[in-house]
C-alpha cells in the first residue's frame, strides 16, 4: 500500500490523531511515521486542528465523590466487600447523585461534540464538514478562530486574545487564494473577550474558501468592496483548512 498518496495519507493521519486507527493498521502507520517526515507533518497538522476545536469546549470537573464511587464499584477489595451495601446507600444520597449527574452531562457533551474520540462512530462523521481558520498575530500567538459550515453562508468568529482597532477604522477579513489577489470576505464586528459572534458571508463557504489556504485581517478606514486590495500589512494571518 502506498501510504504517501495525499488523500490516503491525510485520512490515515486524521484517524491516527483521533485515536480511531487501531490494531495492525496503527502499528503499520507508526512505522511509516518513524520513517517519513511528510506523514509526521500530516499527523501534527491534524493534532493542532483538533486541539483548537477542543479548546472551545468548556471544561467540566465531576465531583470527587463520583470518582470514589466508580472506584469502589469497579475495583472492590476484600476489605471493602462488607461495605458494599453501605456504599450503595451513600451513592443514593442527593449530593452524590448531583455529582453523578454532572459526570453524565460531561459524557453527553463529549458524545455530541466529538463522538469519534471514543470510537463510537467513524472519524469522518465526528465533525461537520467545515472550513476553519486559526489566525495568529505578529508574535505567532493564536488570536482569532473563524469557522463556517462547508455550504453555509455564515462565519462564526471567536476572539482568543484582544485585538486593538483604532477608532473610526474596521478590521477587515480577507481570503488569500492560492492563485490570485486577496478578496474581502467580511468586516469583523466588535468581539467580546469571551464567546463568539456570527457574521454573514457574501456567498457560500464552499465557493469562497474552496481554493483559499490562508486568511488575513487588516485595519482599513472603511469596509472593503469587491475588487479592493488591503491598504496595509495584515495584523493577523493564518491557515484556512477543510475539515472533512
């Protein structure tokens, strides 16, 4: 099998990063990783994409009583055998049930957002087909996360760190196609320090971003129109990737 065919390598790297590539197939791919820099770069790229998406999910910490209850039920020792009925009674208390409910909610959240992480469905079905852009500042710090469904006409933008926009000017988002001049996509509205906002796109994501490997943000005196070019350097820039 030729592991270096672009589509095959990308699929294997995605499944390896998710942990759904198992058994002999995983061992064979690990040998390829140790010998082929291109395969290692592909896995690293997918790990970075998934870490960015995972960072947007709020962390939930189950109560200590939940872990203690699970430990008692899964790994009972001879000394604890006589206390099983008492442990069961304790598990039925209101506080412990509340902790268990928090754990259940956490599991539901993971199953809804990333079911492929625990192997409940194929990796290809774990995420909706989307375009995702991670823009960094001049120092290389992740600053802005933008995503849109593949055939959607809305862009969801999340600010990862503050961006200064002078009064009377706008932050203009540009698409940087592989071939051709940059073209304006949307004006970034004032973004909250936490949370996200949604802006309308002039066309579907598929038509706008299909041949766009990078995005950029420049500071402009007014919203750009079709045919305009950036008036200065990009204050933010980053890759635009396809997730399907």
